[in-house]
C-alpha cells in the first residue's frame, strides 16, 4: 500500500480510502476528532475561580465543626 493513497481512521486506526466520511469498520465519522486524530479536544480544566470557591465552601463547613469540638473539650 502506498501511504499517499490511504488514510487511517481517527477512531479505530484501520486503513481506509481517502475522502470516506464514515469508517466502514467502526462506523464513526472520520472528522479527525477521534482519539487518534489531530483535532482531538483537550480535556477542559477547572477554572481557578471554581477551585477557590470550592475550598472556601469546604473551610466554611469545617470551621464551625472544629469550633464546636474545641468548645466541647475545653469546658
């Protein structure tokens, strides 16, 4: 096989004819967004704002519990 005459499916990696819209083996569209494609999207990362708000909520939940335990043991 001449590499210029065939493409690879971006989902299953099998050799297919160029210009084919749907892979005949795995039946995914050959749009380049598969795990083997160059257009695969990067996983989205959490915004630092969400992480900060999450930690503030955790601290605000734990602080009253710690305060109650401290008061219970210091009496």
